[in-house]
């Protein structure tokens, strides 16, 4: 945990972790090769903004036959790593 943690994560693989979010509306964390998304809420807990778990996505898009990977909006986190 860092001293500048301004957010607390609720749900998902990082439930109850404190992180530095910088007020962003969407947090994306790469965990075990997948991208996990947390969305900012208006709730506060211990003077930290609460971010709720929104689910997991594959960095390269959907699986063929399930959804069209080319039509999926790419994750900003994945685009930054390219």
C-alpha cells in the first residue's frame, strides 16, 4: 500500500486494496494477463473514493466466434503498452 492511495477497490481480484487513482473515472489493472476494470463511484470510505469492480476483459479483444475482436474498443491500458 502506498501513502498516496486515494481510492479503495471493491470486488474483483483486488477487493479492499487501496490504490492511487488520481480521480480517474476508470481504473484498469493488468492482472495475470487479463485487464480488470474498476469504475469510480460517488461513495467515500475512510476518506478514499470507492471504485466498484466492473469485470474482466482480454487485452486483445474477444474470442473469435463470441465477438468480433476488431469491433471491440481497445483498452487504453493495452494501447499504451503497444
